[in-house]
C-alpha cells in the first residue's frame, strides 16, 4: 500500500488537470495511456521471462517512452534486489527533490505504482485495473474505447478469442438460499483475489485437472472464469485456454452437487498448500481483498 504522500500528490495532480484546456487534456491523456501500455508490456516480459529480463529493456528505452529515465531507474532498483518499501522511498524522494508537477509528475506516479505491481508479481488484469483507476476519467475512457476496438478487431480475426471472452460475464450460479452457496462464493472470491503467480502455484502444486476446473467453473462468476482462463492463456498457451473453455462449454450437464464437489477439491487444495507454506496469502497487507479468509478462520 502506497504511503499518504503518494495519494496526496495524486489528488493534487487530479485537481490541476481540471484547469487544463481540452487540447492539453488530450495530450496528457495520450501520455498517461502510453505509460500504462509500457508498464503492461514490462509486466508481460517479467511474467514470462523473469524480472532480470527487464534490465535490457529498461536500458534501451527510446523517446517513445515518456520520461523514460524515471522508469529505467525504478526498474533497475527492483532488479538490484531492493525491497518494495525502499524502491518506493527512493522514487518519492526523487519526485520531491525535483518538484515534479504537471503531466511529468503524474506519469512518474503511474510508473511507480506499475513498477511496484510488477515487483510484487501482481496479475496483469489487476495491475491494469489499478493503473486505470489512478488516471483521469478522460484517459480511462479513451483507453477503454481503444481496448474495445482492438478486442473487436482481434476477435474478428480469431474466433477463439471471442469465444473465450464470452465466458467472462455472469454472476454465481447459485443464490444465498442455496445449500452450496457459501462454499462456491468463498472459493470464487479466493480465485478472484489470487495473484497470477499464486493461482499458477495452486494449479501446478495442487495438480488440479481440467475436468475439475471446468466443473467448478460452472458455479463461478464470469470474473473468476476470466481469472482462470487468462492465467491459462499467459502461463501455458492460448490453445490450453481454448481447450479448457471448450471443455467448460461442451461438457455434459452437471448437478450442483458435482459443482460443489469440484469446488471443494480446489478450495481444499488451496488451504492445504497454505498450511504447507507453498502458498502465502498476504492478508495483513490487504484484508479487504482477502476477506474470504475471514470466513475460513471462523
């Protein structure tokens, strides 16, 4: 969690943004979106190849990366093995010493949050959500519109992508009155909360079969299905994600008891891996995100 100074400065930038002309706002928004794009590219490299692979990239940022020296220094600080708090303190000290304001200051803060997200191994979807949340609404709307246009264009060329994305909507299959509601809701919340590396560990160490996953997904919300399928997509391959999605869609009808059994299998394996220390949930750092643990502890 960032310190209060960070949030105070972000609020100040947001207030100053409202005083800009439409042309200045448009220019700034393009720089904010560019910064998010660069961070997500770095996130994918770190996810697939490891943090050390970022050094080469960080040392050769071009003019297409706004205020690239700030980002380079932050990435190098992470690669050098500094703790997140030290990386944050170093960056904010530099920010204050230079008296950064305007778009330069805001981009700096975007870089800092994105760098810490990459260092923490946070999943890409959550990183993107946090970065968008700190941008002005004009920039967020432009970004979302662009992503929707890109997704539509890609889906038109790749029916499989459209097929997978069609599973990202929907609520839990059961309501509060259902006997299996608490189990399915708790496991669903746990899946959504897990960082991508933690979900990968659960799938790998838990040796969870595709059949069990597909069955449990019948009870999950679209957000949990998205978490699972995007993890498959990035950790394994697009083909693996498509095969799991097809298995989910084409499997014979299953009963709620079968869904509950598959869900219990996944959740039990998660809890066992936590007890063995193979999976660590940083509850104290973000109690709201991991609130499902409160139910487990009762």
